[in-house]
């Protein structure tokens, strides 16, 4: 870096001194903390984003959000050129940058990293960053801090894209780097046009069956998602959607509302009750990157029938498998390409969902916990579907497979117009445009669920009957050193300390449909225990017994 650049960094960073005694770490969710201590961190992430843009010679995104955290928190994360998360290779630099104690040490750190990574300051294009934020009151000032960070790199340009859902910003970054239209309006138009295409392709004998066209009531978590859904609804004009807990209401973000609350507590969010019994309901999280569905049983005392991310994955897999079957059963298609559909889960997926998917003849792969692992594995297939039970997930289509579908459309439109094969190809292409392939997206996910339910002629109750979840229990065990637990096989087997896995196996074997695994937390000194069994009592007992085993093996008396 030249003197002008170093001087600019020293001067601007002196306005954003880090708080004393605070150490932050960049994880899957980026940096998250109480908003009051974040200005220096967000400023420095602005610098990081500009350097990443120079290194990749691509547009990079910076999103100010703390997702499903309480309203007083905020956070910041980077969207890489493909719309995905920041490369893990850069995460240690993000940590070092956020925690550098002085402007001088910050500049020295940047200097060393620029040299090591050979970041070009005289590249073909200057750094370009898209900035977005959710509805949190602290977001505006933090976005300004991010802009200051970006523009402290000579020539870097920061564009404020306004208040967005997190998936919208990721979509925009991906679109910009693919050279396609990338405004918020373009996002809405792509979703609505592909949704209409899928609606038009619904078989006439299946539409409007089983109550699937009834009203949908959506809990917007008092965040940005409810507001954006209202915009989308006006464009669509075919779905009967009522949005509650939108940011325009009086409620507090993520307080007794939102997908995280609904999925974990399995109770109705605020604003819902017995009057909604039997109606199809859905819930977004605070920044609209998670989606779960639920219905309220008659005479409910606040409990719900949850339709979680595992069941959303199953619905998507069923629909896509049906379309592929039309393609693969045709002899001429078989000769040129048999598409590979891969499903990806973590060990936290309910065992009943995994069994159901395997019974469909689908290949189910497991990865360690974390979206980055799921996304990476799903990208290996022609079509890869991944979801976590919490409602975060998406569908990925490989570029070669999209190219094959497009070529197939051109060929079929001249010879087999209106055939089942042509309709299947058109549906798959529409799904690839409707679903957000950068990241899990509650808005696009909801539209895909709605159109598939109409295609199948299913109510939410019929969907929920695909399989019955096995009762499960999750516990945390406090330990002195979580790194003493080392796992393998996508975190399902303990390899250290020796003997612990054998003890878990012996305990699990006592229970019908028993399954149990332990893994170290990524954020705190606890070991997480997950147990499943044929009854809730058995799952609870298994979890408690294994928690005691963890405590014995790790020499800590808290369980």
C-alpha cells in the first residue's frame, strides 16, 4: 500500500476505536453482538469487503443484521462473489481485523495481509460493495460505519441498497457478478414471473383440490420479511396472504414471534390463536432467511403442529423427483443425461425425515452442522437440496444442468410442444429462477411451497402427514474444554475421548428407534447432546443418560 492509502486508513480508523475488553469472532453468522459495541467492527468489515472485492475483482456485499437475535443486538456479514458466505480462508483475517487494538496495528495488519494475498490496488476495476440492512434502529448508523470502512480504501465505491432481507442482498451480489439485472425490483420480478410460470403449469385436474388454495397467514417476526412479502403479494395478485407481525405493526422484532421462536418453542407466535385453527400458517425469522410452516389444532392451548425445514425439504424433493421422472423415463433422454438429485442434511435432521427420503429412493448425504458445509455438498449434484430443521435451506442447480435444460426446451418446443417432458423441463427451469440459489430465502421458499401444494392439490395437513417426526431432546453439558471432544462422520461419531462413543452406543441400544450423538458447540464451552427415540419419555431419558456420560468422560460435574 502506498503512503496516501496508509494515511487515509490511519485517519478514518481513528474515528472508530474498538471498545476495551471486547473480543469478537467471525462465525457462520458473521459478527454479532450488542449494537452499541459494533461500530468499529462494522467499519473494519467495510475495509475487509473492499479488500475482498479487489482480490476477487468482483462485487461484494455487506449486510447489517442480527437475524433472529433480540432487537438491541446487531451484526454484520459479508456476501462473497457467488452470493454465498465469506470464504473460510479469510475468516481468521476478519477476526484479527476486528480485534486490532489501535489504528497503527490495524494498518500494519492490513499491510501484511495485502502482501501475503497479493491484493492488487491497481487492478482492472476498483472495489465495489453493495450495502444492505434490516429494520433494526441501530442499522442506519452501522451502515454508515460500513460505508466509511469501504471508502477508506482508495477508489472503492459503496452503494446503499436500502432496507433488505439478507437473502435479497445475497441475490443481488450473485446477480451483479453474473452480469444480470440486480435491483430489488428485478428480484421481485424474477420471483413473481417464475411463480406465475409454475402456476400456469399446474395440471388442471390437480389445482384447487384439498383446500390448498385457502388463505395463508404469515408471521413476519416484526422484521423486514413481512414488509417485503406485502410488496411481492401486490405483484402476484393470486395468493390470499394475510401478513401479521409485519414491521409496520407495534410489535418488537423477534419478541415472541418469528421462525426461530416457533420452531424451538413449538407454540403460536404473538397475534395467532384459536381463531386460526386449521388455517395454513407460516413464519419468517427476523431477516427472512428462515421459513417454517405450522397449523393450530382445534381447541389448542397455544401448541402447534409444526412443519419444519425437514418437511419443506421433503416437499421440494418430492416435486423435483416427479419432474425428473418425466425426463428420465424417456429413452432418448436417458441416453444423453440422467440428472443426479442429491439431498443434504445434518445429524440434527429428524431420523423420520431421513428414512422417508431414503424410502423415496433418494441419496441422502450428511455434513457437519453449518450452512457452509450443506451448501458446498449440495453444489456437487445436478440438483442439490439442503435444509436444516430450523427452516434455513435452498435448492441448487448446476450451471451445466441449467444449460442442458435450456437446450432441451429449445429442442422440445419445435417437436414435442405441450408434452409432459416439456412441462417438466419448464417447471425445473422455473424453480431454478424462483428459488434463491445464493442462500436460504423465506420469500422465495414460501412461493415454492405454495405452488407445489397447489400442484399436488394438498392441504397443510396432508403435507404434514408425509411422516411423523420421532420424539427428540437436545441438551447442553458444560465442560472445561469443548475441544477435548473430536467427532467424525458428519459429527455423528466421537473419536476422542476414547471410550465415549462405545458408552453412547451401549446406552442408545436400550431404546426402540434410539439415535444419539454429541458434538462440541462452536460458540461456547458446552457439548451438545441430541437424542431421538420412539417416545418422548425415552428420548428424554436417553439424552439425560448420555449427558451424564459426557460429564463423566470430561471430568466436569455440571450436567
